[in-house]
C-alpha cells in the first residue's frame, strides 16, 4: 500500500479494493482513500473522504462505496456520518446520519439494505444492529447480537449476516 495506515476500512467496489481512512504513521486520522487494482497490480489515489476517519466500516453496493461511523480512542468525537462514494462521478455524498455515533463497527449489504452491527458508542460496547434503507434515506433498529462486540468483522452468506 502506498500509505502506511492502521485501523482502516476496506471494501471491494467494481473489482477494485478500496482502503479508506485509518491512522497514518503519526497516529492521526486520515481522509486518504487508496484503490488497488488486482488486474494491473497497481495502487491509485481516489477522492478523499469528506473528513478524517479511523475505526469506520465500509461496504459496497450497486456501484457505490458506503463508509459509516468511525472513531474509537476519543469517545467524545465518534462519527455518526454515512458517506457514500459514487464510482461513476468520483464524488462523496452524505446519507442520513446514524441515530447515534459509533466506531469500531462492521457493515454489510443484504438485499439492498445496509446493516451496521456492534462497535462502541460514547460509553459502551454495543450489541445493536441498525439497517439503512437507501431508497428512504433512513435507519431502523434491528435485532441485536446476543453479546456486545467491537473491532469485529462480518460476512454475508445466503442473505444471512454472520458476525
């Protein structure tokens, strides 16, 4: 990767790997977005995030990259933002804010809905799951996980979310 970073978010969009935000080598959050093309074996710079984020979650759906939440070390500055990158225009837009800020979470798309699970808020590790409907630009609460978790990962198989 051209820029050394930790606590990044990553997702595949249009057969390329997008690495978003994270801590740079000085320990500060970055808005840097770099894209790896596995066919050419080369990295390129993409349009930066609207704000610097670490501990965010990223996923893609229908030609767009979704970056949600962020933050961990300073619980007073967690992000409630949903940033949406349109690969056709190379621009970021904002979706509806999360109901409450959270970082160190995970995100996936299932049947046209964005699900975010776990993470931390200003005081606690979370078990909650939220779903974002892009058509309505709104969030709804879904069934929580049995246990609270942060710094987690997830996968979708046969339209089921595994955390």
